[in-house]
């Protein structure tokens, strides 16, 4: 392994775990958002509806934990140099998108947690019920769910840009950007 042209291995594993978890949480969240509680119940029945809510919350809490570890592995270890160096435009755009992704992926689970707790619903992580930390407040819960949805669309846009950038470097520019995050080469 050429450690100097890759992020350290744990950081790469965290990148791909978070990527899978985020795609699943967006898919499950948007399904719940589009159908609503009643709609999901009509379509999927009681057991699957509960499973979908529990899975969505569990994925979200897991993302918060993984992002915490990831911020540590990002700050504590050397970031590889770009070879060849990125131009100024690529540097500004990629750094902005990366920072916004980090901020969004910490904010999103916190807002989801707060919206759920203030709505009087359980904050679930697998079969555990985590402390809600906030008292019931219907109006606040509704506002927070609106922000949870808006942030969801912001994440969809950021991820689209990010994946387009990754594919551009990998297939068109053919530089070492993809390799920095790759698990296998
Ligand atoms: C990065 C993590 C997360 C992502 C990407 C995410 C994404 C989403 C999205 C896109 C929606 C649909 C919003 C709508 O259209 O109304 C949603 C709904 C929801 N999310 Fe999350 N979420 C995350 C974390 C969490 C967490 C940690 C919780 C609670 C512990 C949570 C609880 C909920 C609930 C209860 C709904 C359903 C809201 C409704 O019925 O309208 N989410 N989520
Ligand atoms: C779907 C959710 C994804 C999220 C939230 C995400 C997030 C991030 C973030 C925040 C970084 C900055 C580097 C760091 O961790 O410090 C990064 C780097 C990277 N990501 Fe993703 N990513 C996702 C999916 C993908 C996909 C699908 C690909 C490939 C097609 C990809 C390819 C890369 C590459 C190549 C880098 C290294 C860029 C560099 O160091 O200049 N990512 N990702």
C-alpha cells in the first residue's frame, strides 16, 4: 500500500460506510416523506412501516457516530498530496463541497433527532431508545421536520456534484483523485 497517495485506511473505510448509509437514509427518508405516516401504513402495513422508521433513525444515528470518527481520522492524520496538483477552480469547488458535506452530515442527524424527540416520538438506535434530550413541543417539531426535508434536498444536490466530480476525475481526467479514496488499489 502506498500510504502517501491514499487517505489512511480507516478514513477510506469510513468514507464508503457513510456513503452507503447516507444513500439508504435518503432513500428511506424520502419514502417516508413522500408517503407520510398514513400513506406508508396503507402501502406497507404496520410491521414494515415501523421497520422503515426504525431503520431510518438507526441509520441516521449511525451516520452521526461514523462522522464523529471520520472527523477525527481526517484531522489527526496526514492528507495525501494531489499528484498532479488540482487547479484553483477544482480546489475551491471540491473543498467547499467537502466542507458542506461534513457540516450537512452532522446537522442532518441532529435535526432529525431533535424533530423526533420534540414530536414526542422515540429516538431509536436498533432496539434501544436513546434519550430524546428535548421536551415535547409540536410547533418546534414541525419546523425541525421542514428543515430536515430542506437539508435532505441540499444533501442530494451536494452528493450529485460530488459524485459527478469523482467520475470526472476518474474517467475523464484520469488523475489520482479516485485512488486517494479507493479501498482496493
Ligand atoms: C444523515 C442522516 C439523515 C438523513 C440523510 C435523513 C434524511 C431524511 C429525509 C430526506 C427525509 C424526508 C423528509 C420529507 O420529505 O419530509 C427524512 C424523514 C424523516 N427522518 Fe431523517 N434523515 C437522517 C437522520 C435522521 C435521524 C437521526 C432521525 C431520528 C432519530 C430521523 C428521523 C426522521 C423521521 C421521523 C422522518 C419522517 C418525517 C415525516 O414523516 O415526514 N432522520 N429523513
Ligand atoms: C454518497 C455519499 C458520499 C458522501 C457523503 C461523500 C463524502 C465525501 C467527503 C466529505 C470527502 C472529503 C474527503 C474527506 O473525507 O476528508 C470525500 C472524498 C472523496 N469521495 Fe466521497 N462521498 C460520497 C460518495 C462518493 C462516491 C459515490 C464516490 C465515487 C464515485 C466518491 C468519491 C470520493 C473521492 C474520490 C474522494 C477523494 C477526493 C479528494 O481527496 O480530493 N464519494 N467524499
